[in-house]
């Protein structure tokens, strides 16, 4: 069976891409699955800095054509690894220009392309999703409504949208990404700490909140088949 290559995207800042990428790396490593991490946010590569000592990883700027060639070459070196690619903000623009390089390589790499698309409650999240799906046909897309922006019912624009109908008709899921307490999330980002390390050093109340969130993330990832 093809191993997943997961793009964690949303093509805008502040929707939760980095935290989702960290959660997915943690989810797979907790199951002793080998992981290869790619962080494309070169200006602020928090995920790479948190996990570079724990899993094979690279930070790469995908704004140039040659960097997509480099990405594919790196993927070829990790045929047995589950791949997490944390996409930078404004990624739709570079995907439109250069994403075909990755699409062409999926067959030889024997990879299934999966996208976890993070949204907030604004209309542009849905519009950017529509553009991405048009650029990456055949990708398995799941939409993550970030609980930081409210409960499921608050995502009215997406919940009643044609995009949701199309995503789910194609086999994708619409799920909630659980909210993590600000103080705990801030600690992960500020100290660039892996989740397992945070579970060892944070105060008890913070650890309890992180344990609970981690279990919720596990359930969410299992719901979308990861």
C-alpha cells in the first residue's frame, strides 16, 4: 500500500498549520512509524526546529523551481517513511507554478498525496481551498476546522458550502482540529519544543491539558485514515 505524503496547508498564516504538523509527527512517532518531516516555512521553521533532533527532517524554501526538484530527490531517499510537509503561508502561489513537479513524481515514488487543509471562519479559507483542489487533482483532501476559532457550528460559511459537498463527495472528511490552551501552545512555539519533551517538563496542569489534546488529535487523525 502507498505510504501517505501529507501536505499540511491552508495557504494563509495563523490557521494552525504548524501545530497540526507537530501533532501529526507526534501521532506517527508515538506508533513507532518512521517519519520524514519537511518544513517549508523558512522564515520561521518552528516545526523543523522542534523535531530536527528526533526525526529526519529538512527546512526548504519552495518558492524556486529547483527546490521542488530537491524535494522530490529527498523524498526518494525516504521510501519507507511517512512524510509530513508543513506548507508555508501563500503556498497556493508556488503550488500553482511548481507543484506539477511533485505530482509527476507521485507514481514513481509510490506515494498517496493527502492534504490536511486548515481553515478559520473566513471566506478566503474556502476560496483558497477551491483553488488548491483545482491545482492538485487527485489529492485526498480533508478539511480541518480549527477549534481555536470556535465550535463546529460557528463555521457556517464552510459547513453550508459547495466546497464541503465536493470534498466529502470525493471521499474527504470535514473534522474539527481540537483547540490547545494558549499557554501550552505558546510554550511549544516559544521554546520550539517537541510534544513528548513538553510532556516531561511542563507543570502538571499544562501536561494534563496537553495529554487531553493529544488524545483528541489521535482520534481526529484516525478519523481521516492517518
